[in-house]
C-alpha cells in the first residue's frame, strides 16, 4: 500500500490545483469577451438585414387581400419560410415583411393564393400573378430535409419564389398540381379574353 503524500510538496500541489479552479478573473474575462463577440455578431446581422431592406425598398407594394378571396380549392396549415428572387434561393427578400419566417395558413382559390400569417402581414397572390409551383429542399438559406412547397409568382415585374412547409409535407405534391392547374386555367382564360 502506498502512503498518502504529505508534507510541503503535497501542500504546494494542492494549492496549485485550487488556484486553477478559483481563477475567477480569468473566467469572467472570457465570459465577458464571449458576450461582447455574440453581441457584435448579432448587431452585424441586424445591420445586414436593414441594409438588404434598404436595397429592396423599390420593390412594389404587395397586393391587398380581398374581402372575399373565394372558396378554397385547397387549404393547409404550416410554416412560411420566406421569399427570394426567383431562381436564387439565397437572395432573401426582406421588404414588406416577406423575409420573416412565421406560421401560416394557406388557401388556394380560383382567385389566387392567400397566406395568412398570425402576427405578421398576410400575403395575397392573385391567380394572374402565379407563375408555377414546385417541390424543393430549401429557400432563403434554409434547407428542410422533408421538403418545401415553393410557389413562383410575379410582383409587378419582379419574379419571386416563396417557400412553405405544410404540417404534413406529403400534401406538397397535391399543392404543386393544384397551383399548376390554376396557372394553366388563368392563362387560358386570359388568352380567350384577348382573342377577338
């Protein structure tokens, strides 16, 4: 059996070990430095968001939500993940609240697509502005493994992609089919109206 070390050498080693544990000024300095770094990163992110909003200030106003959007052909609950310029899944559009992720209730009618967002502005996409829909894995820098419903639409000359994730992602295929059918019907109707 080995005897426990005693004497001045053991006391000095014990004092050194205690000093490492109770070096509070060093720990506090690291914590304060880390908090300052986190605050700086957050501030820079916020400045970038505001800068993007300023760059997109010329984006036209969103269409007003009609009092009667029509009878829903399809409806679902889910999450709105944001909008980007069409074809560029990293170019987030933040103007008019389009960059804010939120819960959403989607309703597709013959008149268009209504996105009700509790706590944020609702988005109305008239049927004539719809350009198509597809299933995709990401939008606005956010990748969703279960997939997204991405609706492409025109905001007075600016093509946008808006991403949604239904609570039941297996509904996305039906939504793509329904939006594409509405786009086709709307184009056909416009062509017939334009014909003499």
